[in-house]
């Protein structure tokens, strides 16, 4: 199940991209496609030690983006990149929302107020 989000460079709001996103409740930090970071001209800001689902530790560059999810704007969200073509929304973004899952219908929605 995917959700549409809007991503742009926090320094260049005129360059934007609508892209699909998945919820990842097990991730502490959100991730964007490496190709999107390049397309937006993002520059590495810092480094972060990350443990993946395979339990391997790796140090990755972080980048700042602006992100719009369910009509909520994050002006400066620190993210990592990964080799997929969708965004992974981690707990850094998801902790601002209430989520409602409808398993039989294979749908979900996010809201800033209790459902």
C-alpha cells in the first residue's frame, strides 16, 4: 500500500516531486530514493549510523528535505537515501500522525487528530 507525498529540497522549494511512499513503523528515520536526492541536488549534511533489517550497521549520509504528507508540511526533515524508487516514512514523520488501517479493503489513512 502506497501513499502520495510531495518532496522538495529544503533550500530550493521550486524543485518538487510527487512520489509514492510506504509506511515503515520499524524505521527511526525516513528514507528517500538515492536518485531523488540527486535529482533535487541535495548535499550531504551529516552522517548517521544505521542498523538495517539484516542487523548490519552502516554509516550513511543524511540530507534535509521538505516533505508534505497528508497535508502536513515538514520544513526540514533529516533523511537517508536507499536504492528504491519510493519514500519510506519512518517514525520521525509517522509520530506526528494517527494511522487507521483497513486490512480487508487494503487501505489506510493518516490524520493529525484521533480517528
